[in-house]
């Protein structure tokens, strides 16, 4: 696991498998983003059996096989799609290809587990919704900033337990390290990655819906810009947006590519949740000048301040829940409606920001 590079962040868990050996078999394809390592490791830790992998790029394929030597490389995508023993296919394709690949997977009778952002357009979302209905398969998404972080996951349990009363506001800051020399060409093409709010912002919206216990929300404002990288004119290095949930909870998020080089982690991501009876701060990756790595919650209520250290104590229950959902047709890990709504709202916010830029450039 690399704490300096968010793209290759793939923590291992000591959690117990939720299935017997070989009960849940899965394949992997399209290794365009290194988040596939985290997706794969999470499924393996929860008891999944990685059977096969396909990628047309030999270098990417060999790197994956070095990390997961137990899997078998195959020569075509069809060999994975048509394998009747597989329950699910995981992928981290280029963002604008994720929906089409998911449609193929589901029409071959398998569930799909894609990296975020799951879509780059609302049209893709509409198509996938129809295919989910037609096939009765699942379109899972790797919203890793909550699902693969112990503090962020545990924080999601606290509001429903009444720890801070009714949630009034969620603030999420999500700085990332750009490292442009390590990024593929598609990363700098907006039509391919969808914009910074569609991309990074989808994580933040998913967290708001969870912490704020919202089923839907409206976009209040959004804007994006390129402050520091004129050599990459289609890159958006800074974005901010605000939402209001259907239960009245409000949300503000800042997303950017400005993690300083001196930081020991790829991004000092934090979330602040204010409730009627208390508040909590989630420090996901670092506790500055105290601990690296870190996964901590600072919970303040009527009784005082508690520091909750989650690192190595919570694990990553999402992956086991996903496996059982795939096998049993349940929705314990994350409902399909929640998955789609997080993506939809991030794309709607991106559209508001894009329209704002058009109006102010004309």
C-alpha cells in the first residue's frame, strides 16, 4: 500500500472471509486505473477467489500478475464475460468506458464492480439503470474514500446510532496529489474523466448521502477551474460545490489536486459533521504531526470529546457485504439507488460548474 500515491492505495485487511473457498469467484478486466488493486485486494480479503484477468496492455497485465500471481491471464475479454463460474467482474477502465463495459458484464449474467466515477454523463447512467432493471444484476461502485477507510466507514455508523443527533451539515475537504508524470494521457482529457466534481466529487457526494442520511439532494452552486496547470488545459485542478439534502441537511465540498510535496500522504482528506447534539471530525489518512497512517474520529457531544482510533480495529466490511449481496440478491453493502444517486448528483454539480464557466467566458 502506498500512502504517497492515492492511485495505488490498496490496504490489506485481516477480516475473516464471509464465504467458503471458491464460493465466490470473480474476474478482473481493464486495468487502466490502479484503484483496481484496492478493489481486488478487498474482494480477496473477504474470501473472494480471483480466477482470471484480461487487459490488452501487456505492461499493465504483468504488473497486476506480479501483485496477484494466483490469477490466470486470458487473451480476450470474451473469455471472462462468458465464464459461467464467475459471479462478478471488477474493473477500473477509463471513466468514459465504464458504463459500456458494465452493460456487457450485466448482459452476460454477472454483477459489475467498477472504480469511481462510474459514469461521465447522465445518458450513461440512464442506460445502465435500464440494463440493471432488464438483467436484475448489480452495478457496484468503489467509492473508496469511505468504503476502504476504517475511520470513514465507522463514521458512517454513528449518525444512525444517534451519536450526534440530527445531522445539520457535512463539510468534506478532499485534496489529492497530482503527480502529472505518472498519469496516463486520458487523465487530462475532460471528455474521458468527466471533470473534477464528476470524478473526485463522487466520493464526497456518497459520503454526504451516508453521513447526512439523505436519499436525494439539490445542487446549490458549483464551480471548477484550472489554477496552476496551463500545459493541461482540460484539467480541472480545483472544484467546490454545495448541496442541500432532501431532509434539510446541507453540504459543502472542496476537491483539488494541490496536496503539497511535503505531505506524507497523497491527501489529508477530512470530513466534519455537525449535528444537533454533537459533532465529529474524520481524519482519514493522517493525524498531522502525530500519526501516519491514521484513521481517527474526534467525536464531541454533551459528555465531552472522544478520540476514536479506528486503524486496524474496524476493517473493511463493505467487501464482505458486497460479496453476500452479489450471491444473495440483498443490499447490505450499499443500495443500488444510493450508488446511482451519488453519481447523478456529482454529475449534476459538474454540469452547474460547466455552465457557470460558459456564462462567464462568453
